[in-house]
């Protein structure tokens, strides 16, 4: 499969410096070669789809970008500067927000507490030095942030455990937007959602993108990927084998790259 990687039609016009760049990233789990020499870029205002069959390496790549895993080799650059993450907190600190399939929300905490999870605000002065939390400020800011993302939830004091899947998704995405992230990674955000809720996640992605935050969307929901994404990166057995623009191709072609039949047929994306 060497040399199977195809680029061309999807090559970005001159969009300036990428917000996120993956250079030659590989990942091995023992003898399993989960990712091989991955290269791609995400630019401002882009929604990029990352697709591939089960086991293609999508989550591994997201986990590397979000600081949860270390690449075996290769480099990640944020706004042109090389970064190296020891943890998910390091990645968040440079503005890479990730919404995982399980959402990583705390069901027993309120919406506002989830929005500030790990970044709690303390009151100013001596009480703050003792760790006294500024609940009022955090609640007020939560209302503003959710408003900005057009997410309508009755009260930011509601426990997340009482929200529907779609509402939880909205809070998770809202958290990413609220923190002024540089880039948002979504790993299977609609997998557990109903049709209507899936459409709402689509609206959220457009909202995030409208705020100038690029989005990397991983999903098996190909019609949604086709509809939402400016560019689609296809992984096959741990390699990028195609980059396609939905505007220039049809859904069936994307599927044929995912299954590998396009590559076997000797197609190129040029
Ligand atoms: N912790 C691990 N140890 C060993 N192998 C792993 C581990 N995690 C993933 N893999 C392997 O790495 C490859 C890529 O897995 P990954 O989870 O990244 O796929 P994926 O594209 O996200 O698949 P899916 O669509 O099913 O979520 C698979 O072959 C998988 O078995
Ligand atoms: Mg996965």
C-alpha cells in the first residue's frame, strides 16, 4: 500500500498558516501500526471531516491531537509552533478542545460546573487564596457562553445527568466554544443521537465554525460529513489515502475511498 496516499484536488488554496498541522505522525501499539506517516492541516474557518472504517486510526489520531496519547514519531504544530503534550490539559492550554464520544461531562455536576470543570474560578482576595469558588461569576458567564452558542437550556443549575443526549452534546460543544478554543475536535459526536438531535449538532458545528474556530469532525454519519465539511480526509489502515472536497465529489466516491475499493481500482483524487 506504499504510495497509496493521494492528494491533489483537495489541496487547500493559499489559506495562510494552518491552525493545526500534523507532520509525519505515526503510532504503534506494540506490533500494531495504528497510524503511519499521517500528514494533514486544518485552516481557520474550515470544517474538516476525518473518516475511515472501524479501526482505521481515527480515535488514535484524535487522542494524539488532544494530548491523551503520545505519537511514536512525528510532529504536531499549532499556529506554526511545534507542540508536545504530556496530557489533555496541555492540549487544552494551547486551545485544542476535544469532545469525545462519551463527552467527558460529569453527570452529577450542574451545567455551569461542567463548563468550568478543571478551570474553576475563585473569588478575589484571601478567600480566593483558600480556594473559595466564585459561583456567581461562573454561573453568569455560563449563561452568556451558552447564549453565544445559541444553545437553549432552561437553567445552568440543572444537573447534566438530567439532560438528554443532545443537550449534553450541546454543553460539551458549548464548553469548547466558551473557552475560545483554537480548534475543536469532535470524535463521533452524533453516534448516540436521534435524527433531530443530530441536526442540532450540525447547527452547533456551523456556529462554532462561524466563530472562526476550525472543526475536525470524526463521524460514521457520512451524509452529515458530506453536508457539513469543506474537506474530508480519509484514513485507511492507518494511512491518509485521500483528501476530497464534497463540493467536487459525490458521497459514493467518499465511500469507495473508505472501503478501499477506489484505491484498488487505481483511482486518484487528482
Ligand atoms: N490501546 C490499544 N492497544 C492496542 N491496539 C490498539 C489500541 N487502541 C487502538 N488500537 C488499534 O489501533 C487501530 C486503530 O484504532 P482506532 O481506535 O484509532 O480506530 P478508529 O478509526 O477510531 O475506529 P472506530 O471507527 O471503530 O472508532 C485498530 O487496529 C485498533 O485495534
Ligand atoms: Mg474511534
